[in-house]
C-alpha cells in the first residue's frame, strides 16, 4: 500500500491518506499531495495520537487503530 496506493492517492489529489501497518505496528499518514507523491509523511507508533485533517479536534490513539 505504501508503494502503490499512497502515490496513486497523492496523484489523484486526495489531501490525506492513512495506511495501518499491523505487522510493523504503525500508521503511515500522507499529507500535502503532489504528482510525485505525498510531500509530508508521518509514521505514528503505539502510544501516539493522530487527528485527521477533516476533523482536527478528533483524536485517535494509534493503539486503538492497531488493535
């Protein structure tokens, strides 16, 4: 998904994409799309929180996303 889908989403202009990687125990967040891919990538791990661009006041625990 990181290699194929994230670049496709960025080229399509999707403002934000999240990839939940259960094997690595992290969430990859891509923001600021461009034709070359997302300019801003963040890797969030257990113990951290994330807020989607569309709902900045809503906070998610990475632990809850990973199960």
